C-alpha cells in the first residue's frame, strides 16, 4: 500500500508541475456528414435528475468546479486515444469499491457535453450492474439479448442529450464470462460501431481480481483505465491488476481515488 501511495504521489507531483504550463487544446474534428444523426435521434431520450446524480456523486452533467477533475480526465483520455486512433476504452479496478462505475458515468457525461463527439457507455459489469441505478433510471432491461444479436441497439439503448447513448444492464447474469467471450458479443459491438460511428465506446467492466469476466472482454477494447483507491487498494493487487490488463490491451493510465490532502479533504487524482 505504501509503495502504491508513493508511486502515485510522485505522479501527482509531476502532474502539478506540468499543470503550470499551458495545456494544448484538443483539436475539434470537422463535422461528419455521415447520415447517422437520424439513428442517434431515434434512440429513446431520457432525462436525468440533478439531485439523484449528486447523491450518487455524478457531478459532470454540467460544467462546474465539481466536474473539473472529470473534465481534465476527459481531455487527457481524448488526447491519448486520438493520438493512437483508439475508440474503445475499458474502465476497471483491482478490487470492487474503487470508484470505477462512478468514474465511467462521470466521464461519459463529460464527453456528452462535447457537441462534436458521439459517446456510448456500456454497463458490462454484468454480475452487478449499477449504471442505471446511479443515473436514477430505474429498472433497465437485460443486455444479454443485445449481445446475442437478438435485439437491435435502437431497441435497447437510451440517449442523454443528442450525442451520449447508454447501453444499460438491469438484470444480473450469473455466468457472464461465456457471453463476454462469445462471437455474438464481438459481432454485436462491431455492428454498433459501424452503424452509429461513436468516437468513444466506454465499457464499465468488473474488477480484475474477482473473476474472469473482465479478462474475457479486454481483448475487445483498445485500452483500459485502471481505478485505484488510496485508502483501500493494496500495492500487490494494483501491480497484479496492471500486469493482467497489459496482457490483453493497452494500459491508458491510472486514476487514484480517495487521496487525502494535507487539509483532510479527499479528492480524485489521475495518473499516467
């Protein structure tokens, strides 16, 4: 644990020093006359309740001081993914309760405030899906028919604003590994990507060290973001998680949650 905190403290100091220099703006892509606006507009719209979001620590629907950490994370992720031509991002952690789902949702909403971008968030923590609950959207349907190719994306997904789509999972699956490894899942995601042409697809995955679900799916993404918690994540678990992820995909970076400042406040810090 001490090694983890020391490593991330060094990263935090480096970021603080870099923050004194002006940050280059992310280049805005040209509008795409691809005819997909109608597909996005046809997705069922949903409204989010501010009080519900705040209670779940979802703070990035609107630009504010509270959304700043996620806005900074959004900018860094966009830059790295564009530099590498990546579109699929997994979010995971060594163990549960590190904040991966909260970060996934906040990141998706921060991206949704970029009008030139199209983003899709998938709840792929299939044993314990919670994205719909955090957003206050009630009971969501099972995502299994979508991944088996039995349901169209247009019938399953919902839309927040004009350019953020949510593929929610509301029914826990007792054995999702077989589904995440199946050819039908690979084919379904390929169809969604081809039809809707999202700039970024975010997959909220289970924690790495609690089973094989995340490992089964990481081969289908371009990169992964790892969440650690300063007051909980052990260095050995973090090290194992990073090595496991690197076997299947690119490690985009690490986010440290629950870092205690000298004034006693907690905050989220990004590294990598």
